[in-house]
C-alpha cells in the first residue's frame, strides 16, 4: 500500500473526525524548500571536518600570507584565504550581478539605484581588499 507523505496530501476525513491540526489542501513548497535547505546545512556541518582534512596542502609553499611562516591550515592563513576568496571571487561576481539587475530595472522603469550602489560598493570592497593584500605582500620584504 502506497501512501503519500503528510505534507503532500490533504485530509479527506469529515469535519467531526478531524483533529485540531488540519493539513493544507495544497503542497507547501516553502516548507519543503526550507526543510531541504536545513538538511543541506546539517549535512554540510557533518561533512566539514572531512573536507577540511582533505584540503590540507602539506608541504607545498604558500605565497602572499599575512603572517610569515604560517600555513593555510593555521587560523591566520585560513582567515587570509577567506578574505582573498571574498575579495577576488565572491564580491566581484555579486557586484556584476547587482549591476546587471540595476540595468534591467533601469530599462524597466523601476528603482535601480539600490542595486547600482550595492554593485559599486562591492567593487570598492573588492578593490580595498586587494589593495590591502598588495600592501601586506610588499611589506613582508621590508625589515
């Protein structure tokens, strides 16, 4: 006997036999999406130690580190890698997306200024992060 899950089907019982909790007649896609996202987050938390171990670079050289002699597995190296990833990859990609949405909103006659300011701000944050990275890299050679 195959029976659908509780959130996939509504109730067909008469009102007198129903409990105080009534299932909705339609599929609740928001709830399903949130449960799926929660499951992905929990699975990621369980898999994170395995992934962190797999990313150990061992004895390979590390360039442009904030603290001399630190590896990417240390706190300083990890924070530097996260900042580099954010400034060199994530911020520019989101900035281009925001500027694209701003152009689309401008063309459609809707409000575009918030999207445009956000895109430009992300590009400024990316540039400042790269500038700081350059200063740190150049200052390592000064004694």
